[in-house]
C-alpha cells in the first residue's frame, strides 16, 4: 500500500512540476515578446527623433 501511495504521489508531483514548467515557459515567451515589442517601439522613436 505504501509503495502504491508513493508511486501515485510521485506521479502527482511530476505532473504538477511539468505543468509549472509549461506555465513558466509560456510566461517567459510572453515576456520575451513584450520586450521585443518595446525594443521595436524604441527603435521607431529613435528613428523619428534622429
């Protein structure tokens, strides 16, 4: 019984960890896109002022 509980618990932790990594990766991709958008806006502002 203990081994079964342990296997189930390890599986739950692995699923939770995988889900957290996926969410974190999605968040990082959004941040990267936002940074690229800001860089593009700054380049446009510099081109206008130059």
